[in-house]
C-alpha cells in the first residue's frame, strides 16, 4: 500500500526532482514502479514473514508485524503533515493495522483456550474385538 502511494506521488515527476528528493538511486534502478523495500533500501524478502508450524508462535509473529506496521504508519504521518490527502490514507492504513492486531489477539486467545482444554479420548469396543475378559455389551 505504501509502495502504491509512493508510486502515485512520484508519477509524472521529472528525474531531476526525484534526484533532489533523494530518490535518484531508486529511480535509476526502478523508475517510478513499485519495488518493495525498507527505508534503508533493503529489498523485501519472504523471511520478513515467519511461519513456524506452531499456531501460538505464528500468531505472536502476526501481532508483532501489525504493531510494526502501525508504528511505521505513525512515522510516515509525522513526515507527511503538509499533505492532508496522504495523511488521510496513512491514518486509514494505521487504523486497519490496529483492527488486524485486535483480531489476531482474539485468534490467539481462542487458540490458547482450545489448547488448554482437557482432552478426552473414547474407544469403542465391538463384539469382534472383545475377549472374555472385556466388559463389552
């Protein structure tokens, strides 16, 4: 979403303006296309989203990701105060992260509650499985 916002803001901007804005290297490599990377220029990688095969660990990772995104949007809002349209988009995205955080928290509580339940296993016994010492009816 932020990449799309940057793309819309830079569309039609001349290369000289991009250079003055500190986007010369980005423009050289990617034009004004969306290329997901960190503010430091590190490309996005799938290692940013971890899955451990453990529902509690995975949900904790999701919760952390939502909080990191919220914090990033807040910093972008601070940097964009002079453009109300951009701030509106960023506030919407920040609010969405807050809602996602709440939903992941609810899911985590549900998983923890389910895992804490006592487990009961029942075995049925039919006549063919029974021997004379069993109490099968």
